[in-house]
């Protein structure tokens, strides 16, 4: 098969991150979506997603900035803990790296079968959707 060799169903590419390749193969049933706003201390609460992931108070997680998003993963010896009211603490350094401000809407995506929660600032979501919005405006469906 040479250069075009396939590993599973994912073709190797140079310019695409492994994370984005992984996301291409998620089924709709594996992803649950929620919206939350961080409080002044940087905590977010989205109990429905935590319940879908099976993360109860005391569950340990690690939080990793990845581009303009935060990836939260279960970790036996995780540095962060789901709070008693189901709140997730987002460290100040991670919030700063992803330009997350208190009160700013965040899109949360629970990748249930992979035990991950990905947090996207609404500014990133708006930018990703911009091309679709331009299509709608240019299609004649809108005023």
C-alpha cells in the first residue's frame, strides 16, 4: 500500500492533528453537548454531562490546554477533583491560555466512550461556524 497505507480507517496526514483525525470518527451518540459559564473562580457546572461521563463528586481529572480548547480526562491520580456540587475547577493558567473569561459562554462536549470532556470558548465556536453562516447568508434564505 506504500504511502497511502491505512491504519484502521484513519489515513495518515502531515498537516492534520491526531486529535482532529480522532474526532472525525466519533459517532453522534458518543458526543453530548452542553453550555456553561465559568464563575469568578473559574468553576463550571454541567451536571448532565458529568452524569453521562459517570463523573461524580470526588472524581479525579487532569486538564490539558489543546489549541484554543481545554481537554479534561479522567485520571486516577488527577490533579483536579469534581466538586461536591458537580463543579469542575478550570485552573487560571489554562483559562488564560484559552482566553476563557468569567461569565463567558462555553460549549462543553462530552466524548462519552472516550471518557473526555472538551471545553470550547464560544468565540472559537463562532469562528468555526463562520463559513457555514456565510453560506446561509449568501444562499438567499436570509433577508
